[in-house]
């Protein structure tokens, strides 16, 4: 009896010692393991820089930005914050002439290297300034009273498959529920009376060689952009999104939602904020694009860190959103109408670890994550807030916000999908689980995510514009939201479910009564 007692005590002691060692090890890793910074290999995405070529040929005109090369991209504080070296971007106050701006910039030691007249947008280059100095330059610009917003030209480093890594492939071969769930048949009754509408996508480049898709600006693609950017990385994301909006019906009877959508594709993978602004200004002001689909978001550590309360992450998102909002408000003031449909993101239930060495104060820690099986040291499963998903989901300006539709996702069971971000910023939910659409090399595939949901809303917005090209973007948004008759719940929020048929019918009635 004494022997067994002694053996039990010894076993308990060993177990206790191991447990102590375990917790000490986790604690040490929590304090000292470097954050796992996932940073894009810019050599792999070198094609991203080709897109600047369309904007740098008209210097001294009313629309140009400077060519940016991978050697111009540098890091601040840690590898999670990239920006274009020596460059800041700004939006000027109303009624300030280019000449006056140029005079002040020159006196401050800078040079205007990019300008978009419609948005009063300036790209300004200084000589050999570090990140902190660029922030100081932005403060000087704003203090002058000539500019309403100024920030460094941040480099939008996005995952190779866009939106988030939670986008998943499915081999579900059952009849797809999505197109019927939005009451598409009712909307298509009015197809013949709709006008063609230009729809823009900022995403991974669309495979314009797909026989079911037609990309209006495909002549601007370089061979490297297509074959390195799409086929080389096996990314079907942009192509899949495009197919939901508008793919022509194939032999099996499958097709996209709005066959009269004229698609324009722009790369959104690893490019500067100045390039994002140039793309959107070009689409709205030069190409008469009424609907812009953005099925993308920040790398997951940014929205998750912001949802955990990181002041640094929130301030970063806020700064980008306020500058972009200022530029978009200028376009609205000048009579341009549009709708931007933005994904809510798929970062729900992600975990991070507190890390004061990280710029955003949270990070991934691979070894600790594997060892911390009890979840003692991590943040816990985070209910990631959709307002932090990307630049457009955070915008607060009322005039601009009224033209941005943030899209959540529901699945085949009519429940809100488990990976989709939540929060009060979401305007509507649309199908986002096992969606059948185009892939590269003429394949038809299933994908899931709020990226897919956003494409459904973009196609619906384009149909409404197709009924009445003169309708305001704000009215388009209101029609889409108010025409919903069913709702889906998540985290105490109730989101209207997209009803494309009713939205289009409402738009037809609204136009007839004018």
C-alpha cells in the first residue's frame, strides 16, 4: 500500500513539474518569441508594379502618378508596415490652385510627382526622409491649411488570394443554392430593358482568356501580369468574382448574374495607396464605371488587432480611410455617381498574441500557438469587426459612406457563415458559401467567402443602374437594403439578406413613377 502511495505521489510530482515547465515555457515564448510576420515576396509579385505604367506617361497633365518599383518599397518599425520611400500623399482643400500647392511644396523641400485634378490629390516626393520624417512632413502640409489630409504613401500588402486566406475551395457538386436564393429569376425579367453598365473590380487580375468572360481593359494587361500574376500563382480569386457578376452562359446553363455588365479589371495585390486612388478615380471619372467591387481586405493581423483594441491599428486604418474619403467626396461634389461594394472580411475567430514589439501590438507566434493548447496566452477567438476589414469599410464621411455597401455572408443553411466578420457596419448579407463560378483555364469551380457575397451585391447594383443610369449611388444602396424581406442574425446583429429580384423590381417601379 505504501509502495503504491509513493508511486502515485511520484507520478503526481512529475506531472506537476511538467505542468510547471509547460507554463513557464509558454510564458517565455509569450514574452520573447518574435512575431510571425508574413510579408509578401515582392519578386514573386513583380507584375504588380507593371500597372503604374498607365499613369506615369502624362506628367504635367491633370492625371498622373509616378512609377513605383519594388526597390521604392521600404519598412517602418517592423515588416508589417510598408510604405513608398520618401513619398507622401495628400488631398488639398477646396479652391486651392495647383500653382499655389506647387509653390508651397517646393518651399517645403518637396516635389509634386503625382496629381489627380478631379480628386485634388497630390503625390509628393521628398529627398531622403525616414518614416518619422515623412509623418512630420504630413503634419506640415496639414498645418498649412492647404491640405485637408496627408499621410505616407502606404504600400497595401495583401494576400496572394485576396480578401483573406480563409477563402476556401469546395468540391460540393450539389445544385447551387446561391443564385436562386437572391430571387434572380425575377430580376432577369427586366434584362432586355436594362442598359450596359461598366463594373470595375480591384482584385487579383481577371483571366481575360477565359472563354466565358470579357474584360474591357484587357489590352492594358502585360503578359507578365497575366501569366505570373494569375496562372503563375494559380489564383482564381478575381476571375471567380468576375464570373459571379458577369460570365456568359455556358453549355451547362451556368452563367453570372448580369450579362450586360462590362467588366474592367485592376490589380489590387501589393500596390501603393496612390495607385488604389488612381485606379478608382480613373474608373469613376474616365471610364464611367458605376459599380466598383472590392472583394479584398487588409492582411488579417490588422483588422484582428484593431478589433482587440490596438490603437495603432485603428489609427492606421483611420488615416487611410480619411484620406480616401476626402478624395471620393471631391468626386461626389463634382457630380460623379457610383457605388462601392466592399467585403466584410473573413477573419472571424482568428487568434493573435500580445506583442509590444509589433507595430500593431499583436502578432502570430507559431511555436507558442502550437504549444499553447489551453489557449492561456492568446487573445482568444476574436469576433473581428467588419468596419476594420479595409479602407472602405471604415469610412465615416456620410456622403461617401452612403455610397459604400459593406457585405456579409450567409451559407446554404441560411445561417451567417462562421468565418465572416460581424458588427454594425455590415449593410447586407449575400450568398457566400460554395459559390459556383469561373476559374482560370476555363474551369468552373466553387469558392467561399465574403468576396463572393460582395460580387452578388455588385451585380445587383449594376442592374439597378442598368434600369436608370441617372440614379444616385445613395439611392442604389437604399434600394438594395430596403428591398430585403428576410434577415440573418449573428452576434446580436440582424442583417438584411439580398433580394436581387425585389431590388430590380423596385428600381423599375421607381423609374416609372418619376
